[in-house]
C-alpha cells in the first residue's frame, strides 16, 4: 500500500482512499464557520461522511501516535473502532445511512417498527442527556427520515429550535429543514421560533438569511407574518439577487395569510419587475399575481404602472439569444413566459386599454413560438388563454382559435384534450371561428382515447345549430355503428338530444330516431322512446310510414330493446296500415306484409332472449289489439297468449289469462275496447319531461337548458303557456305524511301503459281502481287491482286513483264510450259500485245486470265557483245518502266572449285530507257568447268532515284562435257542512 506522505497516499483504483490519520481528531470534526458558504467538496476523499468521535482509548492512542506510524497499525485501530460501533448499531452515534440500511433490510413491518423504536429511544436518550453536541444534527436528520416513514417524531420539535438557535450554518440548516418538515403553522411551538427567525433575517450571512426566508415562506402563520413582514420588506431591497428572490417568494406567503399587508408590497413588487435576473423576475411576477388576487387597489396600481414593464419582459425573453442557464428545448425560459402571460391575462381582463397595449406582443408570441416542442406548446397554450381572457381584437381571437386547431392535430393526447377544453369556452366568444375546425373536432369524436372522445362530443353538441344540424347528425349516426360499446350511451344521448332540439321536420326526426334505435337501441334511455311514441301518435300522416319503417328495422335488428318496444307498440296500434300499405309517402317503396307476418314480428319480439317483462307485456298488449285488427288471426293469437298462462312471471301470467278471456268471451265489445289510443298532448308531455330533467342539465350549457317557461318544442308543436303548479298544490298546512305515487318519474306514456305504476289508497278510503282500458293495458299493476272494477255511471268509466298527496287531476275528453254496451239495466243516477271478481280468468264477468246502485239525494244550492270577464263556472252540489263526507259536483262551463274556446281542459287541486275523482267532460269546445256550455262531473270525499271545510283550487286551459290561455282561481264559497 505504501506509506503516508505529505502530498497524500498511493491509491488503488479499486479501493476508496482512506482518510489520513489526523482526520480522527476532534478538531477536524468541528463544523465550518458560519461565514463559509455551503460548498460541495471536490476531492473524493472528502466525500466520505465524517466519522463519529472516537472512543477515549482511541483518542489517547491517536494522541500518542508518532507521525511515522505504519499503515497496518492505522488500519488495525480503525477496524477496532468499526467493530465497537457494530456492537451497538442503533446508538445515537449511528450514521443516517446505517439506519436507512437497517430499516430497508427489515423483512416485515414488525421488524421495521422495532428498528424505529430502538433508534427513537436512542435519540431520546441523547436529547435528555444533552451530550454529544456534535451529533445533534445527525439525530435530527434521522428524525426527519423517521417522520417521512409516518412515525411520530413530536419529541424532536424542541431539538429543532435548539439547532436553529445554534451559531453554525450546518446546525441551522438541519434545524430549519426539520422545522419545515416536522412542524406546521398550527403548532404552538412555532411561536417560540419567531425571535430566532427575526435574528436570522437580520444576519450578515446571506446563506443564513436564505434559510430563514425559506422556512418563513413554507410555514408562516398569520401572527408570524405580521411580526416579520417589516424584515421581509427590508430584504426586498437587498443587493443580493438570491435574497431578493427568496424574499419575494416569502412575501407571497405573507400576502396569502394576511391580505391586509398587500399594500406594503405593491411598490416593492413593481420595482422588482425592472430587474434583469430571471429568478428575481419570476418571483416578482408571482408576487404581483398574488397582490392582484388580494387587493383591487393593487390590481389598479399594477395596471397603470406595470403593463409596460411586463410587455418589455415578454419581448426581451422572446427575442433573447441562446442562454444555456435558461434554455429549455430551444425555448428561452418558458417558465417566465408563462408567469408573465398569466399576470397579463389578469390585468387585461375587463380593461380595454391594457388589452389593446398587449395585443402586439401577444400576436408576436403566438406567431414566433415553435410548436414542435412541449415547452413551446405550453407557451402557446398560455398565450391562447390570455387572448381569450382579455378584451382582444377579433383577429387575435381567430389567431388563438387557429392555434387550438393545430393542437387538435397534435399526436399528444394531453395537448388535444386541453385544446378541446379551451374551445368549449371559446365557442361562446367566437362561434364562427370554432366552426371552421368542425371537421377536425368530429375526427376527435372517433379518437381512441375515451376522455378525448367524450370532450369532443360535448363540443360538437355545442357547435350544432339550425344550419349544420343535418350534416353533423349524419356524421354522428354513421360513427354510431362502429363506436365502442362504452361510448355508445353518451353518443346516443347526444344524438337524440340534438335531433329533438333542432328538428324542423317530423319525417327527418323519425328517420334519425329509427336509425339510432336500430344501431344502439339498447343504449337509448326510456324517456327518448317515450317521446318518440308521443310524436308518432300525433303525426297521423306519418303513422303508416313509421310502422312500415319500424317493421323493416325490427326484422334486421330484433335484439335492440328500445326498437323492439316502439315497433311492437306501433304494430299493435297501426297493424292494418302496415298490412294494407296505408299512408304511403311519395318516395316510399311499397312492401308486402301479411297479417301473419305482423303477428310473427310481435311473437318474435316476445320470444327474444333479451326482452324484459315490460317488453313482453307490451307484446301481449299488441297481440290483443291485433286480434281485433285481424279477426282471421284471432285463433292463432289466442294460442300464443295462452302459452303464458303458466308463466313464472306473475305479470305475464295474469295478462295472458285476462287477454285470453277477452278474446274468447267478449267478442261484442272487443272492437270498441281495443280502439287506437287517444292522441297524447305532445306539448304538455314535453313540458312535463323538461321540468323533470332540468335539474340534471349541466350549467355550462345554457343553450341546452330547458325549462317549462322557455322550452323549445320540436316538430312544429306550439309552446304552451307556462303555469307553475305550486299555487295549486299549496292549499293546506296539514302535517299528514305524503306518500309518493310512483317510484319512477311520471310521464304520459307511463300514464298510458302504467309501466311500473302502483295505485295507492289512503287510510279509511276504498282502493282506487282503473277503467277497463287501463286495467287491460297497465303494465306492472298488482293482480288485486286488476280484479276490481269501479264505475261512476254505466255510461262512462275512467281512471280514479286515490292519492295521499294534493292532487291535480286533468282529464282530456274521451272520444268514445268504452263501456256503454256492458250493462243495460244500471241506473243513470248510480254511484260507485265495486264487485270483486272471484276468478282472475274472467275479468269482465263482474259486470252483471243486477248490479245494485245507490241513489243521490240531498240537493244543495248551486254556487258560482268562478267568474271572470271571459268564463263562468257554476257548481251544482249533491250529497249522497248515508255518506256525509262525499259530495257530487256537476260543473257547467260557459263562454262569455264572442270567440269559441277549443282544447278546453279543467283541472282541480285539493288538500291532502280530501280525495278527488274527475269524470270525463262532455266536450272540449266551449261555444261563444254563452250559446252552449261544457259540463263535467266529479266527486270529492272530505276525510275530515266536520273538522275542516271543503277547499279547492281550479285551473282552466284553452285556446283562442290557436293561442294558449290559462285561468285559475280558488273556490272558497262552498256551503258549510261539506
């Protein structure tokens, strides 16, 4: 190995050098003076961590060692010292790397906890004994590592303060590091360090000042900010650039904690913008940004005094030559670029003068910055954000949107995603400029990345207007065929929303909806195909075309659930139009469909493996209707229906038995019973649907927000007058519990088909019952409900549900008398008579000629319930014998104007303790000038008779020359005792 010399030692290339013997003395272990800057050692020997103080016997041996001590003797002494240390590896003198190595060598969590416990115990002992001053910073370093592992280290907080109070730089460095790591601004111990921080902020060494500023900027509390703000202000005027930079960042923390101190830093922050050093500039820009957020006065001051400086900084950094210390991928200091652009956006927002001053430099940055590197894209992105955020010129905004268009063609998914986000905000500023990139945006809808597809679809939805709805919808429908299954739900929802909102022709609307149902019928929501059925029922000229199109689509896409439901409903309603090619359009090719083919299509839908109970129930209803449309197929339909008499699903079993009874026993009433469903009020349905879904519409899409007041109704339907029902319902402060009538939202189709509906009854009242038609078609009603028949007169039967909540009952006049031929001997003055059918198989046998009917007596005086300049309503009141709580009311509606009222509808609402049942009106046209009238009967039941009087609010809607009118009032003049 050779011998020691003055110049060093002969070193082996494979062995790290050993330190000379004098390094083991105590004098060499002292920390460097505080005035020395923390420089990294350059020699390899000095990179070895300092050894701990040797034991006394080793120190004495070192003291007696002559200068010419042999190398083997030195190595032996060092090995003995190492062996002594190995005997107790977890003593307070253990090096940090040895502790880390022991922790990493632990095979289980229990072993790791044992190592940490032993080391923490040794550190506590060292702290309590107050010995080994030179190892205090080492113990703190180990505590910090233990804290990062998640173990409690609160016992070392005071040790941090002692290290901070020490005079040397190494101790202060470890102390401040421990302070920032082990404590936060909520610790009460932190108040004890305020004085030390104040002293260090005034220290002559810039390195110690930097430590204090760094700690204050990380854990400063409001109290510390108020106490130390003057020292930080003083340091902002320092000549040292590092000190000014750290003081500016510390000022940011102070302004956040105490916004009232912002005015103290305004002038200093503005002066820092004149510096040349980029580190000071970026810190000053950050301080100015924070001041603008904290104080309006600061914002106005910086607008007046700093715009020129910011423009100069941005111009200098954009035009500067290559500087290695600031260069990032060929871009000079992109971080300063971005910070300045953010501050300029804040200053220019809402200020025309500032924005005009920025336009030139923003255009220069937008055109000269390269977009082939990520740093350049970051600057361009921030530049676009600034242009869209200030009062920029239209040409500059077009330039910004064109940059976003280039972003959409970038291969980086992140760049495309942020471009789509900005375009969604920019469309409200300049729609035409965004429309130019419509093709690129549509390509993003087909992207492989799911987040980009979803964001691009939302942007396309915002781009749609009356002029481009057809090409955009075609592109989306074409992509629907190849879209991922996970994306089809969002895509179909947007297509259906676009089609409903912007359709100008019902034929185009039907074509698009049929395509969507064929390609993604399993992903279409229920309210969409409900609305489609409502539209078809109102479009009498397109019903034949609709049923033929759906029949052809069903043959090709029978597995699509929503398509199957709509097609089956249409075949059941318009089967004769399908077979006879009725209602053909000019360009529509004729098709040949036999009665057997129509029945086969419904049977195919019933037997489809994916059909649920609702779909199969609709198929049974369609078969029942086809038995009336196609008498020659009645026997086959009867056999198909009879196959489900033993079905495991109770709903299907019950319907099979009931429908079989109708086909077999009641031939005389079947044709009138199974007439087409009455046309549904499309406008009222859309209002109800919009009011049920308006809470789920995103707030950033004002164009798609739909409310009953500003509803845009498609397909040429007139907008109804908006009238809230709150006043009608808010009649009583009765605290009776309110029972929901259905678990699903009500709409006209569910009222029509009763899907999932359940009739409720209140305590002490008989069970509500439905009319024959609703009994036959209500899907989801219980068997007991279908076995009960309730009628107010032999000439009419309607749905009369009892409700535990305030009711608003509206009944459109029915076009025919469904049960007029069922009984010939029932009294015309009869009231409700219930007969429970003993056998479920015979639904209508409960209507016998001997049904007993009770009379009506105790006539009460008539009252004028409502009178205005245009309408008069008179109530004729009658009481039922033996039932004082029930009152039968006969309403007469008289038109007092010279114009006929059409589409007349009467609605009534009562409190929760009153039950209301409305009979059909005699008509929906009220003649002018009182030359005729419309009558309607209804009955009310006061469950708190004798305690609370009868109360009612009424509302009448009608049309005058096609214009919707609405009147409402409260009936408060009922005679006492009702």
